[in-house]
């Protein structure tokens, strides 16, 4: 995918709005975040349509595909993305070939797309909280179907896959717990129950796992992130409600980079906040707006192996792309 690269550099110390106690100055001295690009429609990507195809599209009046309300995403190959678009009520495949809507005869629309993750062998898992189901899309077979019809879920939202240990983690928001399956959909265990104590939840939503198998969960209405080890044992938590940088208002998507930093999207702050593995606030980037590097109710986040950062900027109807830069290199 060829994009026009206009780079805006965010020096970490300069983008802090209000640094709370515990912020790590030494981390801020060498990390920065660069805005790279964004895309919202087929015109923003380099398609491989030939001259004849372009002419036929013009003659037949085919309209250009656009994102409406991208909610979450994963990058599954070079310059290719699987995007949950709540405005369309459908997933989209975005690649150099263009936009492709994903559906089948049984599920023509999805009323509440929420979580998505890469799975095994060219497959994608995603959730629909209103349908209370997990779905699987197979790129090799171009097939969309329900994942494990035997699952009994209640409002599944966030989903993550630990590829090394073949575990699927799903936030059952209405049940106030994380449900763990193997790669075939067999129930392994439940983590948590409703409450405010360690390992308890109040409407958990988004989840992610790191390469060590640690699970990070957004405990939304307890306004915190909880961390569990690969066996599901509670490790630590951080965060509290507040309206200043470093606190949470409407925490949404979560992920980690190759340095172990924890990224949390906050929709009502219109920012991405970054924390140390111990939960100490480091810095943030974003802010409300429609120009490049600004957000309007962002939700989903994905970071690839090269520390490129992809944000579902929902109400700006676009995906924004950033890059983490380590100044020590």
C-alpha cells in the first residue's frame, strides 16, 4: 500500500498535558511517536485495478468504498487489514486491491461488532456482543462462519489469542469475567467475577496478551487495567477514574509494544495513554480534533511487530497510523 508520508513528530515531554505523580522521566528522554498517515477510503490506498477496470467503474457509476465507523482492527499481512466497521454493521478487508465487505448468507449484518484478533493459519476471530457469538473468517477459504457453535456466551466483547499457548481469551462483559478457551473452542477456565477486588471485574471489555502470555484486561467500570499471568493468576492492576492525564474516563482498546509498554485508548479523552509494565504513566498522544494525529472518540488499537501503531479513529471515520521511535537506537 502506497501512502503519502507526512511526518509529525511528537516529542514525549512536549505532548504531556498534565503529568501525574509516578511518571517516568527517564523513559521520556528517548521515546517518541511519529504520525505517519491515515486512510478512510479506497482513494487513500494504491489499488491494483487496471485501466480497463477503472474505466468500467467510471462508466457503471460504481461508488468509492469508504469507512463509516471503524471500531476495531488487526493487521493480518503487509498493507492489509481486517476492520470492524460498526457504521456498516459488517467487517471489511482493506488491502492494496481495495475494500471488500465480509458477510455470508446466514449473517448479512452484525449489530454490535467489538473485538477482533489474528488467529491460526490465516484466520481471524471477531465478536458480536448483541449476537453473543464469536465468528471466524478464513482468508484461505474466503469463508465466514460461527466459531464453535457449542459456546454459551453472554455479551462477548474483547478477544485475544495467545498463539504460543493456543489460548483464546474473551471478555464476557455481562458476566463480569474473562472466559478462556483452547484453539478448538473447548472451555478451559473462567477468570474473575463481579466486584472491585483483585481479579474481580465490573464490566470488562477489551483484552490483549503479550508474547510472555500475560493477559491485560480493561476493567471498564472499575476504571483500571488488570494484568494476569499465563496461568490466569492475578499479577497487578493500575488506574482510577479521573479527568487528568494518567487517569481513565472511557478506557477502550488496549495493547502492548515490543518494549512492554501498555497502550490504552481513552475515547472521551480522545487520546492514547502509554504506561510502563508496572502501570506508571509515561506519556500520551492525540487530543480531540479532525486534523492528522488528532482523534474523535477512538476505540481500537493494534501494534505490529515493527511497533507501527494503528488506531480506529471511529468518529473521524478513518484509521490513523503512527510509529514508535526509540531514540537510543
